[in-house]
C-alpha cells in the first residue's frame, strides 16, 4: 500500500468511526465501526452486526455502504469517502469498488485485527497467494456450452428496460 | 484456478442457479442467480437486486448467503456449497470465506460477465495487480498511537459476553 495524504477532517471522521466501533462492542456487536461521508457532506454510520444479525456480510463497512445507498437513494456512491476503524477486509474492499467510493481511510490495521482474533489477515492470503486458494475454498467451473452458460446474459441482452450498473 | 471435480448433482443445482438468474432478469433484476445447499440438503436461492434494492452488495451470492444464514439461524454455513450462475467476484468470494462455505461451483466466467457489461474482471485486477490499486480506490491509514488505534479491540478484550466469529 502506498502512503496516501490524509487531512485534518479525515482525522476527525476517523475518530468518529473508532468511537462508533467502541460503542458497538457495548451493544453486543463486533469491534468495528465505519462512517461514509458523501460529496455533499451527508454522513452514514455502519457497525458490525455479524453475530447480532446472523449475517457474515454485515461488516461495518458493508453496513455503512447499504445505509448510505438507502439514504441517498442510489446504488452509486461516487464522490463519497469511507472512514473505518480497521483496515477493510477483501469483502469490504470489493464492496467499496462496487459502490464506486472515491477513497478509504482506516485506523487499525490487519495485524491489529488478527491479534484481536479476526480472520482478515488469513483472508487476504486467499487473494494474495493463489496457491493457498484451493485449500481455503475450492472454486470450480462446470464446463457448459456457450448457450447454456450465458443464458442469463442472453436474456439480459434482449431486455429493453434493463438498468445497467 | 485448479480444475476441481464436480458431480452430477453439482450440475443439477447449477442448472437451477442459471434458471434463477434468467428468471431474475424478467423481474427487473441483474442476470445473476445463486443457490446454497447446506450439508443437510436445505436449499436457499439468491438473486441480484443491486439496482432493484439500491444495494451494490446485493449480488446473487451475497443474497443467497444472507438468506441461508437467516434460514439456518447461524452466521456459519460450514458444510454448505454455493452454486452460482457466474464466477463470483472478489466481494462474493470473500463473503463466502466469511460464511465458511465449503466450496463454490459456477457456470459463466468473468469474461462472459465482462462481455455482458459487468465490471467483475476489472475488479479482479484490483486484487491481482497491486500497482493498479491506487488508481482504482486509494486506501490510506492515518498514523495513530496504539491505544487510540486499537481502542475498539481493547473494549472487545474486556467484554466478557462477546460472541466470537
């Protein structure tokens, strides 16, 4: 990771994300908090509710993205910044890409998370070291002819009122 | 990706996932469908609702994971298999890791998705080519002292009734 420049307001928002994370532990959530600030200054918080909501995807960052999208009425958060109490895991990074966030600022790092008992560091290895992937989560293609394999895309292509993203 | 062995029942479930994807296009959803089959044979479908629900994380695989977790009453899907109409994007792969899925079987690949206009292939580059990351989504740490940076983990450590995952 390259060192990026951060600002005083970045530090202010990040302190808020850390406070949100600490408060969430007191409310039976995981020790993670996030804050999305849109280009026009709207703020949307998210907390980790994996165990509380029985949802392994309910990381603070994903929760903040979903809240912000609902709040602004769009699946596209271009121009927004994500502040998160801890370095985002690959799921949260990829969710941020799909949400078209402008940038991410974080506090604790993946090693801090590992010391607290979370698997972020292990899951980074899945993406960084292709040779470990099969032992962690085998992913297999079933060979199918073009027509069968791409049937949903063919239907998509002939759908006049499709909403692209 | 190594070639994995798949079975006749894999092919049956995968055909279902493809049908679910095609049907979803007819219901104003994206051309993606998924099916999770638990170790004891329960089935949970998921479809892409990104534009319909204004949720960039509502990929078919994530939707299926959420539905399966709600259905079985756990944030842990160990023993379950994910069948998906298209090769999962990095968000869906990492979500599957967090959900502790046993394995994934898919039909269409990332190039098929790219030809249909979806950014999965571009987002794989974010993980596969570190040199492109900053231009796609800058991720920056604010340097903070240990106590400030890890405050949520400190609170977590002193919380007696914490639920680990």
